C-alpha cells in the first residue's frame, strides 16, 4: 500500500475505484471481451489522468505540454495496473480444506 502512495499522485487515487467500477460494468454488460477490459481501463485511465494533469498545471510551452502528457500517461498506467490488480485479488477464491 505504501508503494501505491509513493508512486501515484494522491489526487489521482480516486481513479482506481472508478476504474474498478467501470471494469465491473464492462464485464457484466459484455460490451467487450474480458481479455480486453484491462486495455480499455488503461486507455480510460490515461485519458482521465492526462486531462487532470493538464488541467491543473501551467501549460505554457511545448516542454510543459510534453511533461504533462508524460505524467498523465505514467500515472494512468499505474492507476489502471492497481485497479486490475485489486480486481484479480478480489476474484481469488479461498481454497477449500480437504
């Protein structure tokens, strides 16, 4: 848990449960194949993170635009990874004792 707080910006942590819910909706509605849900969540997360980063930074030149996009992409990938990881942990069923 500490690693998550160390690498993901605190204000972007809200994206993780949002992605988890979107993933559950995609799985239940069968809009896309299950194997493509992590990719969809990754794209959604990158878009949301990038929008947030650009919206809250002083974008004044090409360097700051590229920096904001880079931060948005990396933060989006991290948030999507945590969301998918949490989903996989939640789906693990405890083994029955024989």
